[in-house]
């Protein structure tokens, strides 16, 4: 091999290495902004989901309070004293005396076939 051929091979080898370095740097230069953009997109999605969670938590608290109020209303409306007052005052009902109670008994007929 001549010295000229050796120089060309070394030069080719160096240019191939420089080509790989250049490609590597270009890939890195493209990846860094790409990753930053992906990070920004992911951060925005996270914030959107976080806002939704906060809204749902507020709604849950509101519904729990409303549920407590409804349970209290049910307790008040179904109390024996209130029902007794409505029966006596609005419906003109009264408690039955012992002699007013009529018992009806029905015998079960047995079927014989």
C-alpha cells in the first residue's frame, strides 16, 4: 500500500467518524426540544386532570352536605310525633279504643283432592 492510499483510508475513516458525530449531534439537537415539548404537553394534561379532580372533590363535598340535609329532613318528616299530629289535626283521626278494635280471623281451607 502506498502512503497516499494510507492517507486516504485514514482520512476516510476520520470523515466517517465525523459523519457519525455530526449525525449524533443532530439527533441530540432534535431530541432535546422534542422532549421539552413532550414535557410541556404532559404538564398541561396533568394540570387539566388535576383541575377535574379538584372540581369533583368540591362536587363530592357539596353532595355529601346535601345528603346530610336530606337525611335530617327525612328524620324530621318521619317522626312519630309529626305523623301523630297530622293524623289528629289534619285528617281527624284518633287512636282506637279497645272496644273499637275488630279482629277478623280467616281460616285456611285445606284442599282435599
